[in-house]
C-alpha cells in the first residue's frame, strides 16, 4: 500500500508538472518540444495513475495496512520531491542542446526556465555570481 | 441543535445504499487519497502559475498560507480531541447507520478532513480566487461524502470547516508577522530557479 501510494503520487505529480510546463510555457521543464504532447502525457499520467490506484478499494484503516495521517503526508512530500527532482534532470538532459542555443540572460526564478534548462540556468547563475 | 444535526445526518446517510454508483463515488471521494492528492496537485499548479513574478509570488504565498493553515488546523483538531470525544454516528446508533467506510477510532467532532480541506481552500483563495473556489468545492464534496458514508455528523464537518478557515486566516497573519522570513525563503527559492 505504501509503495503503491508513493508511485501514485509520483506519477500524478510527474504528469501535472508537464501540464504546468506547457501551460505556463516553461519550455526548459518540458519533456517534449510540441506542447500538445505535454498535454497528452499529463492527461495519460494523471488518468492512468488514478485508475490504477483506485482500481481496488482503498478505504483501509491504518491498523490494517492503510496509511496514517503523518505517513500520508510524508509519502506525499517524498513522492512530490522525487517527481520535481526527476523532472529537472530529465528535462535538462532532453533539452540540453536546445537550451544552449538560447542567448545568455539574467532572468530569475521560473522566468529563466522559459528559455533555458534548469541545470543551464544554475550554471549561468553561478557564473554571474563569480 | 444536536437533534437537528442527527436528523440531518440520517437524511443524508439515508441516501446511502440506494445506488451502487453513487455509493462507489462517495466512498472514493470520501477516502483519504482521492481528494487530498487532487488538492495538492492544484497547489502544485498554483506554485507555477502567474503572468509575471508579482502574480506568481501572490500564488506562492497563498500556497504557504494553505500549508501552514493545514498545520494549524491539524493542531487545533488534535487539541479538541484531547478534551471532547463525540461518538461516531455508527457507534452512537449501531445498526441504524448505513456504514460504507471503515470504522475510524478518533472522535467524531471536529472532522479532521473538513478542517484540512477548508484550510487548503481558504489558503489558496487568498492568492487565487479561481483555485480557491475549486478547492472549496473539493472540501465541500469531501465533507459531504464523510456524512454520506456514515462516519461524521453534519455538525462535525461544519465545525471542522470553520476550524480550517480560521486556521488559514491565522496562518496568513502568522506569516505576515514573521516577515521578512517568508520573503527571504521565496527569494532563495527563486535564486535556485524553484519559484
């Protein structure tokens, strides 16, 4: 149950992050160059994850294998963090060439991810601070 | 008041067991996984939303209000539970309640799920009205489902909802009180390209 819940939250988060990347046009976070592919990926991840997790009855007390409140919160946080971390790595790897071709800029925060990947933004930020 | 509460409970819980599809839906949305994960995904979306830095920061502050508000709400519910132990409907009226859920062992009043759901919604509402309304709808649905499946009285969820709303109001006040710490954290996250 714990592993399944973790996987459920992780895959839903991965889908939602791609939805957001396309919606807010943070191309540096996208797995795909075409925006409609992000939406398809997001819908598939969220839909399949919800269907897979709720295909069986999940109303189980924590005394019989269900998750207590603090555990629910911890697993949710861990799965969300892993999804964000993997999104940053995968999108940086996929878009490595694309990001480099963009001009250097001094944008801060998510604004930078419109034209560069996460790791390129970090690199540029470090270079600026030197 | 209590009698009205119980009558309303039996009116809502009386709907259970009539339609397999509606029962299944209520069990799904009344559980601990479906709506909470959906709420967190709305907050995750809010974290990224905004036409510019200012509007995004407003959304991100609202996410803080919601998260801290939920923490406050859970603490208030835990304190309530130390002093007041209202029996669950299925304990008070064994045999008369259509129970579609497992039997929780904590007190009936106030409803923890309502406190959490409304705290999330109120916190989000401060930064983004549309997201706030969506989360209020989730909170109402979640709370109603808990009455429908037979684990809470309507007064439990009303009390929980009030606690959740007040907790997020308090969270907003608290985060404003400890300024500039939240601003520093947001600026730090922005430096790391995470906000």
